[in-house]
């Protein structure tokens, strides 16, 4: 054997021997290095343990995934053979490991606090770019993918599928006589090249080197494209076309582009003359926001980041009602965040003034809109196609589809093929007749939101696939909030295999601003044609205080500040339910509402949950509505339903109860505001003393539900009827005789569902109201012609609407009918009763003709907790 | 898993050190092997079986060769036959694995292109087979194969312990990107090695400086290089800027990984060979290859160049051998004609310099210009190494030579490329390349200021690593 003169170990000895290092230095280095590793490792572990809800998401997901993928192996082998089974198991395992690794980095406790100072140094001072943001001159920021699209390889080679997909889409639409106009929005750097490089003049429009050829080829193939660049150049000349620290265009840019597009559409599309409407700009609003790029670059320090201000011009119809997209319009706008930027509150730049609104204004026609932030290459297109495939023909009256997308999608977009647009048997899920369902089942799959602040949007929805325990075995796909204001919600904590109970409403009924949020879809083409549902509870998971354990000393409170601190802690932990004694459950937002103190006037913006501070104060909206009704000789009766905790604080447990009792008494803000309203001439029914006067064996509230009990509703109906009968000048028609049939009702309340306490149920005395016809009770249906109109939130629907509202024929509308001897008209919504019912009234367009009394009944917590806020709505212009 | 990742530094490394040092010295091969398999399987769990297969085959063949050597003492023909068969089986198995996983797709593509060009469309091989390249296969097959060759050549004794051999093949510090540690270099250390605070401290210094080179120098250079190479159009000045940035990126990226590997090895008691010796200070291409990726060039020299006859069969054969070895070396890096061309450039330059007595053609220039000229030639070669395909390489070469497309978009590039961050980083890279001591020399004498310097470099690197998302590793894909 050959002898090697320089053996490695000998070399090691020689090398180390040559290392002139004092032993103390060597030991010091080793100790410090080990300390560093141990402290990093320990910090992460402690952090994950402390932040049990969100911190361990990836870790637990991946661990479960590892176990699951191994567990799936036998069945995968059985179904697909050894190699396929191995391949699938390996793929699952690999995916879980990738998720785990990226999650660990993303959730590292020091990452977020470091991001801003590091970026201030590296990017702010030295001009380093990161994957998302490039630094320009004079504080201009550019979105990475958009810039790389302009600089990068030709779109002709980068995205060969785009043209094919778009032309096929056009062909499908053309078969139904509908035109397609694509609107690629240029990158910001194309309009502001001089803000990035001194080598380029302001009047030059740099584009991706293949863009012109692509557009020529598209047009030559029969495609119609609208290029907003000239309009945006005009906007720049007139002021600004793009925002300085945001990736989107300015309100001016939107307005100029919408005007130019409207001109093109008028020229090319044969609109019907009778579809014209009057739209106009409402009162201009100034909006300030740091911008999505600044937020990404300097997360966690939005308050210290300079704000950019813009003036938006919300659009309203001729009656002054805020613009809303309209199904059945001749124009359907498909879009991304460029469409939403001034429409969606979550994007930070105000609402009511987006691309669809301005297009509608310039066309003087209604416009329908399907827009979703991000994924402009397919998201909105697929949503349209899925809706049509599910039997909701959004294209029935459409003459033109305008397809807006960021031009960078031609480089980076996922141009997924078009889906079939013909409803297929079995694909059309029937709409739930009562609009909602409560279902228990196991989570089969769940998507995750992106890392907070790694994307230009702060809210997004996740998808959950649920296998119900009962029914035909058909899995249910629903959406839930996954990220709200850069924070992951607790719905992300659901894991595959978890058993959950959720109350779902049809996705088709969700507000428009939710529809346009970015959604993280689950993989699997077959899922896309499923009719989705919506989980409206904000994605909160509940952890309960053990009812038998008294609140810890730290949670004892005798005053508002302590209660506020407790509520804040609960909400941060994602706990929406507090469990009291004797199986009473309390809703945390309701307690918060009690804790905030005075919530009207100057105090409103600081304490209200309203997304827009302008709509934080409830008084202007209520008084305005009252005055509108006065002009029409209609009386408003305001019936705020006190919070359960205000009436039954004692079941919260001794120390907590004392604090709440003090806040809910006659000097509490919820009672004082009623006096303020009375002083303004508004008739108010104060239910709290009435409820408190009930005997102990008659509960005004359900223990496990946020709503009042049938007895509470009956007492409220009686009181409201009494007040109405005493109103001067109100003439009621002849009484009709209704009968009440007493029975009992078993319910599992919404708080129990929210808490996942399937065992928590209660039995309530319940009265069913109806007309006596042939010995049968026939339900009293709401009567549109009734002089009494009941509006508000779900307190008007509980025990009336069935489904998640527990029963029919025993709710407030039915009980009022019984008390008044006449059916009442009803406009009630699930969710906030603050503004939406009045918008719905305005949409009726009848200016409340024939009404004598409007009863506005809503939960008192909405004074502060309504995120939509208290807008003034011109119901009777 | 890569060293410059959150997962490795915060989770894997503490765990590995804890488990390793908590295990009695004689049993440490077991946790080290298991940890290495975990490290390797992280990217794709299935491929641990491939590495295990290669390990089992070479372990068995090593023993078979050793048996043949015993038999040879009293039955020479049979003994030699046994050794030859075992060696051939080992080499064929390893090269087949490498060939299948690394070159099958390339082979099919080229076969189809040829067939199509010849008009024999019906003979195309249209297969749905798309083979995924196992991580580090180029490194560990070479390493494992070197064992049987060394045993066959009697340069190493056969390893009787399967665990020790598996530990050698899979050892995580150098598994996926080298240095390629040949068996005879590490054989004794597998069973007996020293552990001392001095060795550990030097390992920390190596790891810290390696991490800093990677995170603070290679990554920003990579951003500049990516911007230029991914651009649709780039003017000549920017193209050179991007090209030099790539030259620095690949050097600091790869040498940093080697430094970290050597540092981790030292922490575990191993001493790995030096892999880089200031390659950009070379005044000729011949010298460059005495300084760049030493473990690969030595492997190719000892197992390929010499096996082909080296310089023993005349000048013409020597030149041909040099070019052939570099072509194969190019292909080793990746299954693409780009790498073949890159190898051809270097092979051609080596042959040319061989005709000049291993000196460059510009040998009469002052040293500084010779170094500069060599750097430029190496950099031109990097175009083929970095470009996604031949058309892109050609297009970039045109830009470098001043025949690029230009245009408004190209003019925009300057706004990104010449931010202070990148100018400072490239300047620092140049200073470190031509003016600073190598890691080996810097750490040979560890004073308190040097130790502090290493500590600061480590902490800053960790801060940047935690907050920056751009963190590619070039040699990970080879």
C-alpha cells in the first residue's frame, strides 16, 4: 500500500498545532458560540410555546403531515401500487418538510422586529433591493415582480400560454355574443422610469422587450386590447399616475384610464339605451396610507412610515346611494388589485372610488365586478367561469367583459386554462333555502395564508374542505378569514383531521368587499367547481376558560381599564367566547363594547371597530335617519338590544361580574347614549330595565347564544307594541287575530358552536305564532305593505328565519304581529345592523312609501363593534 | 438543507452538536450517520435510499476487492479477476446512477433533436419520464467510488465497519457540495480523531467567515448577476458589471460553503482538505485550476487524467487528455451544452498553455495584468456556466462585446445595478479577492481581535440571513 506522507489527521495536528490561539481565547469562542446557538434555539422554543396558537402552526402542521404521509402509505400502495404509493408518500413528506422549513423561518421571533431596522439600513440607506421592493430616487419604491417584468425576458417567450388562453376565452364569450376587452395595466416603472434610473427620460415608456410584438400578435389574432398608457401619461402630466410608495395607480390614473376605456367601449359595444343610469362623484375624501410597498419594506412600523395622501372621489348614483356592483349589468369587469385599490378598505386607500366605479361613472351605466387581489392571470376569470358552471349565470345580460390585469402577469402569471362554463349536472349545488347551515365534520384540507407582510395585501381568505359527519358524504368547501390586517387568524389553526362545527352562509351572499379579497385556494381542479360557503365568524377559534375555575387574580377587574385589558388579551389570543358559571357563555366583543366607555362624538374614532374612522360615531347616522323619516312623516323607534352581560353580569363570576355591573348600570355608556338620542328627538326603547325585571326562572337571553331568548323577544315585542300604540298620529289598521302555541325548543347556540362545545345545549320555552286556519297554525309572513317596518340585525331573525336562527314563527316579527295584530314588513341582515339594513332599504327605491313606523332593532354592541361603521345613507333623499 | 439557512443554524446544528458530543466517542459514527441522512433526506426523503444503495454496493465491493487481494497471494489470476470485477461493478453502478439521474433527460432531448433534424420523426423517444436530480449525487458518487478505486490501488485499507463507511459517504458537512473527500484522506479519522477546543474554535472561525462570505458578499453579488443575466436587454457596461458580479458570486458562494464545511468538520473533529486557494490570483488558467475547486481537479487528475495516460503518451495525447478531462469536468457540473462549452474553453486554454510550458500566452505582461487577463478569461467562461441555455449565453456574450440589443429597458438597469449597496459589495469582494488573506491563513493565528472579527461577522450574517429572502446556493444543484 502506498504511504501518504501528509495524512489528514497528521495535517490536522499540524494545522491545529500551528494555530496560535490562547486556550482562553479558544474556550471563550467555543462558549460564546454554543451560547449563541443555545439561546437562538431556546428563544424559538419558548416563543413557540408562549405563542401557542399561531407560533406552532407550521411545526404542528408539518409534524401532523409527516405522520399522515407515513400513515397514508399503505392505502396509497393498495390503490396505486408500490411505486406510485411510494412516490405519493414521498411527495407528501417532501411538501411537509418544505412547509416546515419556510414556516420556521417565517415565524422566527426575531424576524419581524429585525425586518424594519435592517431594511431601513440596507434598503433605505444603501439602496439594496429585496425580492419585493426596489428602491428608486426621492423615496419612490417599485414592486419587484413588476420591475423584473419590464427588465426581463420577452413576454413572447416567457408566457406563451397567455395569448392562447385569452383568445380561447374571447371565443367562448363571443359564442354568447359578448365581447372581451383586455386591459393590461402597465408597470409603475414604465410610467416613472426617471424615478429609478437617471439614464432614462421621463417621457420615455420602457416596456418589456416583447410587449409590443405580443400586443400586435394578439390584435392580429382578433383580440381587443385597451392600453391605458396614454391616459396614464396624461394623468402623470396632470399630477400623478402612480402612488409613490405603493405598487398601484393614483385616483387620477384610475379616472383617466376609466374615461379612455369608457370611450372605447361606447365606440365598440352596442349598449342598450335604456340601461343608462345617472352616476356622479360624491364628496371627495382625503385618504392617507403608507402604501403597500412601504408596508412590506418596513413592517411593524407603519405608524412611523411617512403617509401618502390622495383625494378619492367616491361614486354614487343619482339618488346619492353609494355605488355598488350590479349583477345583470351589460358590463362585467374582471380585475385584480388595480380594480380594487380604491374599492376595498383592506387595501388602505378608501372605498367607493375604484376602477369599476369610475368606469360606471364615465359610461353612465351599471357595471358588475369580479375582482380579486393578486393572480390576475386567472383568479377573476376562473371565478366567473366557476360561477357560471355552478349555475349562476352572471353573463345573462352582459355585452362586454373587461378583463383588467397587471401587465407583469404576462411574464409571471399562471395562465391556467379556461374552465368549462356550462353548468354540469351534479355541479350545481342548490342554494340553502334559509341561506345558512350549521355543520359538523372533519377538516380534509386547509390552505394557509402567505407570510404577513410578504405580500402587498393585508387580508386574505383561506379555503377549508370539510367532510360532514352527516348527509350524503359530499365534502363542503368554505372560505374563512386567514389573515386580517397582517395577522393570521385562528382559523389557520384548524388542522387536517380536526373535528369542527361551523355555521356557514352561502358564498353568493357575502358582501362585495369580501369577494374581492385574495383567496388561497386548495389545489385540485375538481374543487374549483364546487359551490363554496362562507364562514362568517371571522375565523376565530375559541379557547374557553374552565367554567369551574374562578378567574385568576390577574383577571379580576373593578373598572373599565381592567376589563379592557382582559378583552385585549382574549382577542389577541383569538378567544371570542368567555365561559361563565352555570354554562353561561358570553361574547367577547359584547364585553368589549361595554368596556370602552363613551363611544360617540370625539371619542368614537378611538374606540370604534369601524374600518373607516369617518363612520365610527353612531349618532350622526341615527339622527340623520331619524330626520329623513321625520320629513316623510314616519316615526323611528330605536330598539338597541342590551348585551347579555349587561343584564346577567352575575354569571360571569364574582370579580368579573362586579366590574361589568358597574359599567352596565344607569351611568354606563350604553344607557347614557340613549339619553343623548332622546335629547335629539329619537324615540328609544330601553329594554334593559324590563329584562332585569324578569323573574329568575324566565331568562331574557339564551345561555349559549348571543341573542335573546324567546321570552326576551316576547317582552321586547310587547314593549315595542305598547310604545307604538301610544305614538301620536299613528293609525293602525284593524287588528287581525293571531294565535300563539306554546312549546319547547332545544337549541345549541352560536356561542356554543363558536366554542366548539357540542355538548352545550339548552331547552327554552318557545311560542309559535300564526294564523288559525282549519285548526292549523299558518305562519305570518312579513308584509311589504305593512305600515310597520322592522329593520336591523339577526335579533330580528332569530327564531324566525330557521336554520342557524334556531326556529321559525317565533321571532320578533312574529311576536310583533301577535302584539300588534298585523304582520310587519322586515328588512334584516345577519351581521351588523348598523348600516347594511338602511342600504337595503335605499335599494328598494320606494322611499318607504306607506310606512308609519320604522323599528330599528339591533344589538347594542354594534354601537362600537360594527366594522362597516355607521354611514349616513340617503334612504329618503 | 443548506448551511446558510435558518433551519440549519437554529435547529439542526445545535441538535447535531448536542447529540454528537453527548454520545460516547466510540459510538459517534452512528449519530453522525443518522444526522447526515436526516440532513440529506430533508430535500427529498426518497433519495436517502439511493445514497444507501450506492453505499452498500461500494462497501461490499471494497470488501470484495480486499478479499481478491488476499486471494491474489496464492492465486494471482483469480485474485486479480475478483478485484477487477468488483471495481468494475462499483464504477459501473456509480456512473450508471449518475448517468441515469443526471444525464438521462439530457440524452433523450439530444437524441430527439438529432432524430428530428434527420427527419426520422417516427423514431423519437417521447417519454413522460422526467427524472429529478438527486441532491449532491455528483459529489457522493465520486466520493464513494474513490473508495473502491483507492482500495483497488492499495492506497487505502478496506473499511470493515459498514457504519464507518456509511458515515464517510454521507457525512453532512461535505455531503452535498464537497469538498470531495477521498477515502484515503479521511480513513483514519473515521475511527480515530482528536477533539479539542482549539480545533473547535478554528471550526467556529471557519464557519463564521464562510457564512459571512456567503451572506454578505455572495448574495448581493448574486442579485446583481441575476438582474443582468435575467434581463431581456443589457448594454455592454452593465453586462460586464453583471459578469464580474457573477464571478464574485460563484467564488464567494462556493468557497464559503467549503469554509463552512471545513469549519463544521473541525467542530466534529475532522480535517477536510483545502478546496480553494485564491483562484482569482492565478496568472494563468493552468494555475487557476491549481487553485479552484481543488478536490474536484485533484479527483479528475488522479482518477481520470492519469488513467487516460496523462502526459506520458506524447504532446498531442496530453493536449487531448486535458481537453477531454475538462469536457467531462464541465459535464460533471451539469447536463447541458453550456457546461460542455465551458469545459471546452478551459480545456482549450489548458492545452494552449501546455504548449507554452504551462505558462499563459500573456506571460510577458506584468503580474498584475496576467492576473487581470486570467480573471477576464475565466469570467468569459462563466457566461456559459451561468446562462440558462446556449442562446442566452450567446446573447449575453454579444452584450459583453458591445453588440447587445440595448433599448429603454436596458437603460433602466442602471437604477438597480449601481445602488451603493451593490457598488460597496462588489468593491469589498474585489478587496477580499485580491487583498485579503484566505480563511486558512487568517484562522491559523487566532488572536482576540480576529476572534472578535469572526464573532461580529457571524452575528451580522445571522441578522441579514434572518431578514433577507434572497439566498440561493449555486453548487447545491450540482
